[in-house]
């Protein structure tokens, strides 16, 4: 009898959870609008399941859709200038996840990389999402909710590589292929908001983070850039992530 009651309790709890959102999963569609091939990567948060694909190739104009659990957190980004070396080790010039394969297998992208970050079904049964430049910039990016009301889009459409400060620039054969954040490039507490600079009051914007913010006002430019960079939407909508929108 106790086992039967436990089973009924679990089923009832699941009905309540799914009833709150109306869906068990949402669809993320990733689109490559860049005039060249990219290799998007996915990374789930520590308490979220790994997605069906953690890395894949996406040619110009191509799209790929992933079903994501309603209660999920994680990030998406693009890797660029990728190739396999003579030993078969897969590597990318920006956003490389260090797995040696096209799949990232639970590894995050190395800076610089423009990130699309999500927490689904969070506080007050809302999705929270943002575009982050805290790990630097490699490609323009946009996030557009598909359906729902009061669901704003967010984007970083400027190419920050073109005027990236020399101290932050990542170059290949003389061309800037990425723009590091000041934290990544200089690794000092006042830029990383660590140590005695670990509060919003003691870690204000810097000239380097302001370069990012001026170019992409909707994106996170440094750690304490919450008020103008985090967006919410009622849980249950789908999302379109476009690289080079």
C-alpha cells in the first residue's frame, strides 16, 4: 500500500509540474546567418541534463532544432575557424570547447565567445535569458522568443571585432577574429569583479566594458550588468537563436 501511495504521489507531482507550464519541452532553433560555416556548441547547467547534441556543424543559411526540457539552464555559442589537425583532433580558433571533437561533451567554450544564456521555468515560472559578452565576443547574436506575450527579443548585432581595443583583440594572421573582455584579457579584480571588487558598488563599468555596452546595449558587458541585460518570458515558448542576425 505504501509503495502504491508513493507512486501516486510522484505521478500527481509530475502532473502539477507539467500543468504549470503546459509543456514538457520547448524547441530551440539555431540558425546560421553568417556567410561561412560555424560550429555551435551547447552546455547544460550543473543540475540540467545534457542536450541531444552538444556540438554540430552549421553551414551558411542552415538551421537545426533541439528539444530542451522545460526546466533547464545552459548556454549556446558558436565556434569559428574550425578544422581537424593531421591526428584528427578537432579545434577552433574561437569558442573552442577542448573536447577534440565536433561534440563538446559537457565542456564550455573558451573565450572569446558570444553567449546566449537561459534559465527556463525559473522564479515565478518565467524563463530568464540574456546575451553575454562577459566571455568576450566572436560573432553577432540574437535571441527571439517564438510566441507568447511580453517576451522581448535581445541581440548584439554589431561586429565588435572591427574596432576592438588592441589590448583585447584576438588575432589570426593580422585579422581580429575575437574581442576578449577585460576580465579575460587582463585578469585583474577590478575587471573581473572579484576580491574587494566583488559587489556592484565596488565594481563599476570600465572603459573596456563600456566599449561592449555602447556597441551592444542589450548584452551583458561585465558581471554586474543585470538591469539592462536580463530578459524574461512566461515559460513554455520556443526560441530562435540566430548567429550573424
